[in-house]
C-alpha cells in the first residue's frame, strides 16, 4: 500500500520516530489507527455535539428574525452562489 502525506504530516511522523517512542513510521501510523478505533464513539459524540451547537445558533438567529426567506428555487440558487463565493 502506498500512502501520500503532506510535508507537515511527514514531519510530524518523523518527529514521533525521532523521539524514540516509535521505531519507524509504520508504528506511528498503526498507533494512530488504534487510537482512532478506540476513540471512534467519542469522536462521533464530539462531532454531533458541535453540529447541535451550530444548529442551535442557526435556530437562535431565526428566532431573532435573522433568517432568509427562500421563496423559489432561484432564490435558493442565488444563496448557494453567494455562499460558494
């Protein structure tokens, strides 16, 4: 398997190996994957909590009258165009 990494990630892996805690890059990657597997549920909970915060902020804005009325597909298309710019 071949994996492409950014220079920053390569540098971080090299630093882990240079610290003496790992013998090679493969060990660093394996430990990172084990960490992800072990903490997957926690990571999902954090993501869901963040999404809930964003939804609450949006709902609060709507309650304050800060929403945008979408009355047609053209209005929605314009909104998406503005967001992507």
